[in-house]
């Protein structure tokens, strides 16, 4: 038998469903396995499936963490469960060896290094930390009081008066918010002059932003009564970040993550790279990378790739932010997008359901099928469905996009930003392609995103 801490019941507890458990038991009694090995807490083997090449499967008992090259979206798959059962039935068949697969060995070393680093971290002085938090909260309380008064003054003076305000007026408010440890709110106030000057419907957009700031002040004053997910989103919105260690010490989720689309935004100070992912259990999630100064964001994951990886999940409402807890392993390639239904109706209903639960989020993932690009020769191209319903689009190069789609109805994935659609990916002819982006930074769409 294997390790005394392991047994068939413990393996069964990791099965995602009864079918996977039954398939794993059947597979463990077959002759499909070869190349079995063990190094410390790492097991591996090759399992011959229906394809020409056997699946490469490994299990890190420290966790456990499962990895397999098969196309199954279940985590763990039947091969990972079966490998454990084979090991339990014949531990001598897993001879100690150093001939471990490099990818599995590298991932196991990363997990061991994180465990060691976590154990080596000096203990946090809870009293000192409490004093630091209390000092920051006191500053934030003061900042929220000042923001509420400023919002009242803006409404009393009238929205029209904001059009004559110099940038220095907005910057002064932003600076006060930075001093109050509210950098997220400072950035939003400093972006308001562009809203006032850059849109025909500036009054409704400005009123919406001011109302959101007022909601933030009110929620902060009642933060102790908020749901934990809402409190987490509020914290992100005001700019109170979380350390990587804090995220990785919290909820984690393993499985297969499909790369749906990649978008970027440049504020002039910071470049933000957004990688949208889809997980069978979590649904949509977003991976954020930032770069400032002369640096560039890391090389993004390949569009359409399926990653087997463990993620740290940020608290908050869906769609949640995630970060890699280990190096991802590409185990497949997607040829289609998760469907939300035909046309804008069901797609926007899904977005509305997300937005109703997450008032402090700005972008929402959206997959829409049966749509095509129109009005490529005007300043505001649109994506229209078969019923005639359309949304203005942001950021794309219309003529290059028409070259990709051929003007035919396709399935698109992108972001809903305010009341517009920013396409990132198009599914056509059995493959996922990035939507060509506009190169002129001065186009009107860039002011929206």
C-alpha cells in the first residue's frame, strides 16, 4: 500500500463526480499505464488513451495537485485519480528515481519553494499591524468626509459649472484623496475632465460617475454591514490593494483555464494588460498585469490556449481577479468560445446580472454569437445581431476586422464598458483570432476605454 495518509476513500474524496471515480477505478485495473515513477512527493506516469500518444499525468502528493495532458475539463481528471489508485495498489511499481518529467518536476519545486518561503516569513506582529491599519482607516475616514462635501458642492453649483473648471481644480481634489490613502478614487476624479470635455452626453456620464462616488462614500460608512464580497470590491475600488502573499494564502482553485481574450489600456502612466480566462467552475476570471515607466507588461498567454494551473483567487464578486500560484502548463487549445446565446439579448442579460451584483466593477466579459460589424466607414462602427440590435464598438480597427470576419456573422468575445462593446476575440472557421486593434491613439474610442 502507499503512504499511510492515503487510501482509496481519500482519493475518492477528490473525484469531481461519480462518473470520474468509476472511470478511474476501471482505468487503474487496466494495462494502460507505463513509465511509472516517484520522487519524494511527486508521482507520474503515462496513460494510453484513444490517441496515438499517451497522456502525461502527475500528482504532487503535497496538496495534492494534479496535472494531465488529456483534454478533459474536469479537475482532477480520471487519469490523475487512477494514477493514485495504481500507486496505492502497487507502491513498489513506483521506484524512487530522478527521471521525472521536467514540467512536473518544475511545478513540484515551485510548490515546495512557496511552502518553504511561507514558513520562512517572519511572524507578523498583530498589534503593529492593527496600529497601521487603524492609522490608514482614520485617514480614509477623513478623506471620505471631504469627498462627500465636494460631491455636495458640485451638485449645488450645477453640473454645467464643471465645464469651466481648470484641470488644477480636479487635480487638487485628487491630491487630497491620495493623501487620504484613497488612490483609486483619486484616479477616478482626475479622469472626470476627459468625461466632461470628450462626450456629447457628458452630463449623464458625469452624473453617473458622481453617483458612483456617492455610493462609495455611503458604503464605506456602512462597511461593517457589507457582505464580504461587496466589501472586497469596495476595497479594490478605492485603491486599497492586497499583497500577493495575502491572495495566495486565501482561496485557491486548480483546473483548466481557457484564455478567451487579451486587452490592454494605457493611461499614460500605467499600462494595464487584461487576460480574460474561463474555468468550468469559476466561470469568467481576469488576470491583471501592470507596467509603468519604461517597463512593459509580461508576455501574455497564447489566445485560445488551455492552461492547467492553480490560481489564487481574489475575494469579491464575479468576475473575480486571479493570479498564478504556479507556472501554467499548456495542455490544449480551444476552437470555440463559451456561448451566451444568439444575439445581444441573452448576452446583455448575462452582463446585467453580473453588473447588478458588482456595482464597483467597470468591465464585464461578454460572448455574443450571430453578430457582424457594420458602419466601418464612420466614426462609430457597430456590432449588430440578426434582429437589428446593435452596440457601438471600442478600440478595434474596423477594416482589418472586416478582413478577418469577411463581413459574416460570427461569435465574438469582449468587454462591455459602459454601454459599448470592446471586442477582443472572434471565433471563425474553427479557430480563435485576436480582433485587430486601432493604432491611432487619438481615435474617439480610446477616450471611452
